[in-house]
């Protein structure tokens, strides 16, 4: 009898743990409710569409967006205080860090840009490119925008 009572007590506690309500809710931002913005001319050359922009509440520092660049469109030079990850989801694009060679990036590629590295990214001359950009905020910001990429820099000329 003691074993039966102990088993029932254990089962009650175990089942109660599975039935417990979560302490917070999961949030789903539906694609149909997401705003799509055009990247401002101050920070972009050509047309870049920014969708799914997100910034998570503290203690998280995570921010990000889905960005689609028309052929030839690109960001200005910029840095990220905690680095940036790009996950290319469609097309072909280009990425370059200051003093480095341009690199092609394609669907499925994952790009890591370390903290403070001056860089740009965008569509290739002939193809659009979409990526998910993920970065963290430090000191209240996730990006420092710098000067625009010149046409010569975009073409890979020295």
C-alpha cells in the first residue's frame, strides 16, 4: 500500500510538471503583419527592401531583419559592435571588408563579420540577393554607418 501511495504521489507531481503553464508566451510575428521598408538613401545605394525587422526585449540584445537587394544595390560601409551574421536565402551577392577582396555569396552561405570590421554587402551586378541579418546591440546600438561604397569599390577596382 505504501508503494502504491508513493507511486501515485510521484505520478501526480510528474504529470503536474507537464501540465504546468509556461511563465511567458511565444510570440509569432506573421509575415502578413510585417512592415516592408525601403533602405534609406543615406545608408544604401540602389533599392534594398527591409522586412521582418526585429529587436528583442532585454535581457536579449538580438536584432535583425530580412533584406533583399536589387542587382547592384548595396549598403554603405558600416561596422557592428558585436559582429553580424548573414544567412543568404536567395540569389547571389557580394560582401567585402575594408582592405579585402570582394567575395561572392550565394543561397545557403553563412557569413560572419567580426565586431568592429568595416564592411559592405549587397546584390551582385546581375542578380538580386536576400539575406537574414542578425546582430546584437552593444551600448544601445547594433550598427555604425560610415561613408557610401563608391562604384569603383563595388566593381572591385583598387
